[in-house]
C-alpha cells in the first residue's frame, strides 16, 4: 500500500499546499497531488457518494469475475508451499504415510533465477521533433537510478515468482519526497520509486482490460489491512470500519496479526476521460476546433484525454482523494500464461498442470514406504490351541528377537501338529518403482524442466549435448521472460510519463550508466560544456519532445560485457601484436580489483584517456593536431615515393653492371687473340675466369657495386696489357741481341 501523497491537504486549511509553497517563495514541483481528507463527522457530498458507490459496485464485479481464478491460484500457492494432501485425503490415510516431495518448486525457481541473472533492460529512443539521443541517454540513466535507489529488482522478482507459479502478480510505481530517506529533511524535491506488492491477491483489476500489461484498464483496487491504532494515527479524523466490503479469495484479513480487529483500506484507482475536438490549420498548427478559423482548417478529429484519480476508501466512505499526474494507473502486472477460454481470460502458471503428477509421485513414494516398511511384519499361521499359554511370546515375535518359540506339538487325540508357519507376501515394490519413475517423467514433461537444466547428472557426456538440452528448456520457458519484458516496458512508460512532472525543477541528478558507474548531470537549465552551451530538457514545462521505450530480451549489459571480455581474450591470443594496443580495454572489461588503475598504466601513450573528468580539448589544439596528422601523412607518402625511386635506381645500376662486365669479357677475348706469348694467354684466361665468376654471382642475385667493378676491371686490364707489352719488349730485345752477335764463319 502506497503512502498518502506527501502534499495532500486537509479541507479546512483554507488554501491548497500549492498556494502555501508558492507563498513561501519556493518554485513547486509539478507533482502537487491534490487531495483532501474527510473528517469523521463531515458528511459526504454528492460526488463522494457517487465515487464510493461506484467503487463498491466495481469491486463486487471484480470479486465475482476472478473468484474462480483466485480459488485455483490459492490452491496452487498452497501446493507450492508444501500442502499437497488436502484434509480429506489425510483423514482417509490416517495412520499411513503421507509423504511430500517438492518437485515443482525447483523448476519454478530455475526459471525465476535464470531471469534474475539477466533481467530485461529498458531502452529509450527519441521520437519526433525536439527529441535527441543525448537526452534519451539521460532518461535511460534516470530510469536506472530510480531502479537502483528503490531496489526495484526486489519488486520485479517478488512479482515474477508468483507470476511463473500461478499466472499473475504485481508491482507499483509511486513518488515521494526525497526527504523520506532521512538524509535531506528540508528538501522540496521529489523522486520516483518502485514498490513491491507482496500479496498478488491484494490487487483487483478491471475485468474488461484486454492488453497484456493492463494499460487499458479503467479502474483497479489495491487493499491493505492496518490495525485500528495505526489507522487512527494515519487518519485521526476519519471514521473506521470493518473489512467485509473489500475482501476476496486469497485476500482475507490477517486476524492473527490483529487480534483486536483491523481496518481494511482500499485504494480505488479510476480513469476519467474527457473528449476534445482539435483542428489542424494550414500552417501546421493544432488548436481547439472551437477556436479554429474554418477557412484555415485542414482537418479535425476527436482526442481522448485521460485523467487518473485515486481515492482511499473504507466500508464507511472516502477518507482521501488524490489526482495522479500520469496518464496510466501506476500498477504493473506480470502474467504467466494466458489462455482465452470461452471468451474469458484464464491465467495459469507452471504449478497447475504439474500438480497431479507431483501428487501421484507423493502417493507412490508413500505407498513404497508403506509396502517396504510393512514387509517384515508377516502373519503367523497357527492351529487352534497350538500356542495356548504362549500367546504373549508369539505376539511379540515380530518385534523381539526371541531365541526360540514354544508351541504345542500334540493336538486332540494325541495327533502330532506341524509347527506354525509364516505367511510371506511379497509387496509389489517393482510395480511401485515403475509408477514412481513414470510420475517423475510426467513432472518433467509438464514443467519442461529436465535433469541437465536442474544440474543433475546425465548420460550425455559432451557439453554440446547438455547445452542443447538446457536450450530446449529455455525455449519452453521463454514466454515467461517475454511477459516480464512486456511488464517492464509498461513500467518504463509509466516512469517516463512521470519524469517530466516529478523532475521538473532545475537540479543536479545522479544517473547510472549501463556498466553500473554513476555520474552527475544538470537538467532543466543551461550549462557550459567546453565552448558550447547545452540543456537537457526533462521537465514538462521545457519540452514537448516524445520518447519511446523498447525492451531488450537478450543478455543484460553485464552478461554481454562478460562474453565480450572472453572474446577479446581469444583475440589477444590469436593476434597478440594487434591486441597489444588494446590491453587497457580488456582489463577494464574484466572488472578486476584496481582494474581501472591497471588499465591506465597499460593504455598506449598516444591514446588519450577517455574520462568524463578530463576537460575537453580546445579547438586550437584540435586544429594543430589535425595539421600535424596531415603533415605526417604527407611525409609518409613522400617516403614511399623515395623508396620506389631507390628500388628503380638499384635495378638500373645492376643492369649497367652486367653490360660493363660483358664488355670487359669481349675486350679480354680480343686481347687474348692479340697476345702471342703463352704467358699472356694464361694471364688473360685467368682474368676471363674471374670475370665470368662475378657474372655468375650477379645472375644468382648477388649485387656488386658498379663503380668498384669497373675500377677493378680497368686495373686488371691495364696490368695485363702492361705485362704483355713488357714481355713483348723483352722478346724483341732478346731477338735484337741475338741478331747483333757475330755469326761463326765456315771452315
């Protein structure tokens, strides 16, 4: 039960709380809910009498419509709590085992806990003119902050478990003063909170509602029981009453809590609808049709305006009335499985279809225990008078280990009588065991939950086979998660509808990022960011922009982050050279203690830190960085061109070197033909072999410097020519000397 709006007023104060706040010089928040409280001796006016009568009539309507579902759902919850045997069955089995085995509860918790580890998340998208992505991200952060601040996950999972079990449960959205947390007691700012509804039977919705999320319901009731003393403290001038007017199946007054009596309070929510004709003008403006110029009107239509109101009532009448600022009744249902039966909505969960199988399992296990326990206690077959005077010993034979038993071996007429014999009846344990296995399989089939899903051992040895079986169970239960996503989408729409009203003032808010980190942002006022001025228009008086809500039913941000870290680790092993520049990113995604500090140390020096605390880079510095980057790119291109020129020059030099070497060979061949002496020919051939060896090295890819080769070739050629010339001159001198010697005369 939500508390009264913190700004409700007494009818005799003379002015509303809005006027009081305005007179104090304080800018009031948009949510100033009305309200008035009646005194016990104050007569009801006509409007209040009509509201109270309509509430009683509508409550009886809901009570009659839902009585069948509430009776079944109450039995299902009792079964889930361990009440498998009804009183009639227990009385019939008096003195016999009535064992209870919870086979459905673990299956229900498997579905609930699996979703709790990766709950759906709301995503805000800008729609229409005036909406922008940055503001949408701020709104997402506000939604996360609301959930974190009010422990909304507890409310979600409190509703999700009975929804999976019996078919429907609820949570609610409310707003309160920020001073309610006991910190800032002087604050006039409000905040949105999410509250759990522990008892799913305390909510009575409009039977005519047709939507999955009940967003179209025209009225709804939420009941609460308080003891008389608390009621008098809360409403000191209101008249108390009993509780018979607002009770239903599963929603009885807890008399054990309030032995001196209790007061049943019902929140009666209803929607009042106004219709207005609007007109579209040629210039695009939309105005009321009554004020439109017929000559300028392009089209017109009727629009529906919803006004949500709430009255706290008892059997005696209305004690308080409040106007709600949003367009939806702030009660969010979670459904299990919906079946339309004879035109009527039937809500079921996992328990209903598995109750018979679980009860059969309990019965056969009880039967097994009974059969095996009574098996040793077999009866004795004795003749009349055979154990006379020994009845006590024989009567205790099945309980005490007697060393021997005495009987009369001689009967009438001195005829011998055989000893008593035991009547052994073998219990049908095997048949009972087969029935137990069949019941166990029936439970698994009706809950779509098998041993691998529950973590039990299976013959499948491969992880792929086990994952496939678990995947089948996830598919069978996916509609429960989908229905939770529908509920959370409506929850986000209600919050998004309330945010402009509640957070309408200029303030600094704390928002939560997807990774769980928090930061502070300014809303509804201009602020400086670098060289630009910005404003996040959140309040209803600032912007008419519209935003839409979508829900992701896949992995949560934490799960995606964990999987992403694993994939990055695999990339780091596959391409370590490339991923060496991303080690800081990998460390941040691993959520290690002191991980941010380690990531800062691993960040490459040329990568700037990505932090909201760092001031933005001035435009002048950004321009210089761009110029330096352009210069680096130009120098890189020039270096590539020079490298290509060097390669071309190298190829040209190698070609010239080959040509020069071949020319030297030709010259040596000519010189060899000109040398007449054996010494000149040998020297020339030696030089030819040397040049040919160098030519072979060039052909094998070994480069020889062209200038050095030419010098060596010329020197060797000159040396060879000099040696040949010297030898030729020596030969000529020798021939001349021989010619100058006197010739001997003949005798």
